C-alpha cells in the first residue's frame, strides 16, 4: 500500500503489524497532519469474525476520550473490512524501555499511574482491554503515556446482535469460543490461562505484571516453555525478592493485590490502584515510614541469614516430601488450551506453496518445547520462522527460502529442512543453511542422537539415511513389494526403529533389529511416539492415539481420538507437533484429501459439478466427456464409481475396497483399472454394459497400474514398479478383439531405465507417447515415438508432470505445482512442439497420479480442495498433553 492513497490519506510507510492488522503512517491531505491507519490483514479480510473484531476495536476507541489512550479520528471504507484512522503516537514502546533494564521508581510509578488512568477510563465505559502489555504502551518525549491496540477489547455486557458467548472468551479470541484463549501468554491472568470468563480484573492482573516488569526488568511468570509459563501463572508466586530492596511497602502491597491468583482476592477496580499510586507519588509519602523491607521485616544481616537458612531447610524438606509424593503417587497435571497468533505478513504456508502443490509438514517444536519453527508464506514463497515460546517473539531464519518439512536436532540447536531438492540444516543461533545431500521433493525427516538423519526423498523411493554432517545418502533396505512411497519418518526411542506413513494412508515401522519393515495401522498418517507408550497419529482431520508395544512394534489396543479439526494435507502431512515437556501445537482445519470436482476453462474460471464431495484419487473422463469414473477413497480402501455429468447420478462400478486408477477404452464401453485383492496390484477390465470383469495380468511381487489406452483400443500403457522402487512403462498388447472375454495379452517393455518413467498418455493419432521422468534430477515432461521409442524430446522447461494430449491432437498440456502449461504440437511422422506457455493457475488439488482431465470442449476437470489452500495466522496450543493422554486412555485413574 506504500505511496497509495486511501480516500484523502496518502500512505507513507509501514509502522508495524500484529496478528490481525497492519498499521501504516499516512498523511491527512485535508488537515495536513500525519496519522496512523490500521487495516485488517489480507488473510482475514474475508473472515467475518476478524472483521467483527476489527469493528469492535473501532467502537471501543470511539467510546473513549482520554489523554492516555490513542484517539480515533475515523473509520473509512476499505475493501470489506474498513480502515481505522487513529492518532499517530511517536516514541518507543514500554517494551523498548524495559529492554534497556529495570526502570527507577519515580519513572516507573509515573508510567504506571498513567496506565491505570487509561484503564480506569476504559472500564468506566464498560470496556476491558484484554491484551495489556509493554509493547502496547507508547512513551512520548514529554513523559506522557498512550495505551494502544484495543483490537482485543470487548464490552463487558454483550451488545444487541453480538454473540452472547463472547463474555466467556478471553484475550484475543477472534471467535467466540468459551474455553479458548488467544493473547500474549506472559501477561495472561490465571482465569485467562484456564479459558474461563474474564472481567475488569484480568486487566488489573496484566497491570500488575507490567508494573513488576518495569521494577525488575523481567516478567514474573516468563518461563522457558509455554507449559511452564502456564503452570507458573496458575500456581506460582512472583519472586518478590527480585524487587529492589528500597521498594516502598505500598508498592509491594499494590503488586500483591494486583497479582492475586483468585480474582476475588484481587483489586476489584483499577481506580483503587490509581489512588494508591497517587498516594505513593505524593510528597507526604516520601518518608521512611513507607519504605519496604523484604518479607518478615528483616532488621539485620544476621536475621536475614537466619531466615534464609530456615527457609532453605524448609524448602529442602518440602522438596523431599514432594519428591517422595510424586515418585510414588504422581498426580496428573491440568491441561491448558490457548492460541498463538502468527504475524499477519507471515502466515502458515498453504499446500499450494509446497513442491508439486502437495502439502508438507509445517510445524516443529524443539525437544524442550522452548522454540517453535514453522513454514511461513512470505511474498509468495515459503520461509522458516522461529517463535520463542516464552517471549512470543518471532524471527525469520536467513537463507531458508523455499523451505518445508522442518525437524529439530536432538539438542534443539539445529533445524533440518528441505528446499530446492536438497536436504539442508540451519543453526538457530544464526548463519546460512548448510546442504547435507540431494533430496528430490522431500517428505520429512527425523534426526537421531548419533547424528544420523532418516528421511523420505520422493514418491518412488523408500526411506534413506545420511550423516547430519553431510555425505551421500544410503537406502534403508526397504522391502520392494510395498511399492508405495514412505513419508514423514519419526524415530522411536532407544534407536528401536523409524515410524513412517505409506502414501495409501497407513502407518508402518522400519525395524532396526531385523532390518525390515511392517505395516500395522491402516487409515493413519504422520505417526509420532509419545513417552506415555502411545503412538500419536493423524486420521482424516483428527489426531488419535493408540497404545503401542515398542518391544514388538505393534499396537496394544484400540485407537482413541484426542483432537478433532486438525489440518491434514492430502498426502497425510498432519500439521501438529509436540515436545518432551508436553506442549502440543496444531493448526485448525480438516481433512485436506476431501475435495469436489469442478470445470475450469482456459482462463481459470471455475464451474462446479454436482458430484458428491469426497476423497478422490485419479479420475478419468470418458472420450465423449459425458461421464467420469471416480475412485473414492474411504478408511477401508477404495472403489470406483461412475458419475453421469448430465444427469448428476453416481453408480458404483466396484465393491471390493481395492480398486483404483481407472482408464476408459476408446469406445467408452469398458474401464481398465488396478486391483490389489491378491496383495499385488494387477490390471482388470470391466465392461460397462454387461458388467463383465476379467483379469488381464497375474503379477506377483511388484505390480502396476494403467496410465493410458491407445486410440485403436489394443495397447494399454501401464506403469510397473521395479525392484529399486521406480516405475517403468510397459504395454499390455491385446490380440484379436480387445473386447472379447479372454483376450491374449502380451507384456512389452517400452521405457525401462534406472529412472522413474510414469504418468503417460498416447497421442490421438497413436504415434507418440508423452510421459513424466525424473532422469534430469527433477520431474519433467518428455515425448517419444510409440510404440517403438527412439529419440526423446523434452517438453517442459523448469519442471512438469501429468502430461495430457488435447483431444484434437493440436496441443499438449502438463501441470507443475499450481500451474498448467500448454505447448502447440504437430503430430504425424515428425513431431514438433512450441515453447510451453502458462495456460492458467490454481490452486487445485494435486492428487496421486493424474489430477485433471482435458474435455473435448476445451475445458479441464480438476479437484478443488476444501481445506488445503487456507492460510492460517492462528495456532492452537495444549499444555501437559501427556497427562491428557493418560486421562483419556486410563479413565479409571485420577
């Protein structure tokens, strides 16, 4: 917006941003003065809840007129949410001042008095601030103080038309959900931390925290991790001995009354604090009678020493007693739930920002829970950001552009990640990333204590291992009959093995003792081991737990749902992470595999079909464009359905839960598909009219799946898995009448190499084959003669997959990530192709195998994801999750 004009305000510069809004300096061209303009962040402009909160801030400021509160000048129309025009307050924040050290009494108390006066004005108008902290307080050159940012404020009594539940929410809640909290953890009151109802006394608590921090230079409840901070807020007293020895007794008493855990024991009105501060600052309060000595009025150094000795002995005995109690009768700790806001300019990256537009894991907590690393979406590119969980401060990690799938080193000082087809690491203390090895695509890693990194590199390889110091990666001897990709590895304790997910949606483990792997949990992804003896995993937008026998590497009971509405991407990447201290963080969302079919024209305009929403895999449009065969995945498997576009009806074609990858015959009377009833994927044909089903292949071990049919209906191109977990292209050549009950099938290799050749299509004239290969080190689109390949011609320039001929044979389409490209082609005895150009851009779901079809009328059939493309600026935090797991899985214990 810089240099733009909003009504009669010329935008000059960006001043800052928060979880909801961005603030700019602007010049009022009518009144010739500089102002501050706050607009809702772009990610929340379409969110009615964010707009409601923004408008609430405007109403709150309009109701207040006080010299210690930044004034509002107006509310202007801007996009769908409006813009706040406010007084421009120059000067540093109180947080800036505290960062230089504790503030002397006279200065600190004068600042506190003005804060109290501002809060008193707000409370008298029925408004509580709910996010009072030093960074929301400005210090001006003349010594005056301004309280800012009433974006989280609410009216004490719900207004007409407002959500009646809002009175139950706590600081920073964009929605009205009792029991959920948003805000700055270090300044939350105990009732906020518990998600309970709040009133004026939560501002009084925050006022006490700010005053304590001014006098000591540190927050009273700031701890290394969020769970420790929550526990301190709820159960611990501030360290009163950090206060200067000459702290006036009245100040000590005021702090104790502001920071009482029980709101009934706290000051009931901020006006009482204002009166006490005025009393302290008055000339008659300057005498020694009001001076403060530490607790018990220690009169001498000897008395102080005796007291400390007694206290030390008492504390030692209490600690010993506590240890004995906890050792033999541990009591589960309460879980607290709250939310943290990400910077509006660096939200959580959507799935479309990842390689091939396939979502990856985007959250990682350090082992001790002190720092969160997440994949941010900044200026159209991903980048790693780190959040200090105690202070709430964010910073970008330099050199991590294009990053995804972060994971921590065991000591929490390094972060591994993938970017630009490389596995890298970066030190949190600073410095540029270091390349460890090549890793095309990358689907997660885990870092062992001995310095080994286990990782997943692409769709066609098993797990690999490499030294964290760098070097060539080595495969882990995966059994080749399990041909699906292995994603999201996670190390088990004591080097017992590595958990992983199969692309089909199952959990497996690589056993280090026996050097083999097994699959033991269907319908799960992103597994991680919990010290409670459970596996934590994702299943269709939920997080579940299952008891796990780590010695025998198998489940020891049924799974149980722990959380719902957890964002899970299409290939199973679940956006959750947890640490050894029991802190659990997740992004809200749902099952990213669920989507709906839509038409897209060459300009990217969409038109939805009436087909049901579902978890689709590779669908196929009939030659005349009137019908679609759609494999729909369920927790128990997959079946193929026939959808009539004109009538909007759906009919089941298979009912074995083991069928997928359908391809139409040229006459539209039969469907060829993959079925894995025998344990090996084999090729079948089913006639639409008669329902006759025959098996064309009888493979064992490595199987295959159909990709395309030649125009004469005699040659079915299939992709077959090789012993090195790659794919080769073969032809199933059917002699005689291809539609007869028992055709003779000849298996002919077409493209076989050490690389991956897959996703193929035969040209309308039957003379050319287009396919996808990784021989260049990344996915690219090629063309060769068919059925006898000779020279291959590369079509894509900087990445490509899923090539499809246009029905008229004049164009060749392909996809890469969120973009669709087209090249003009000439078929015949000699093939020519133009330089590809961008046709349209999504995002649309990138499902396994082909994720779009070209229709005879020039449109494209694609899947529009329901959850995948949302950018999020809010994450959910749960503390003491291990105690929560114990309570949920052992209901008889307390």
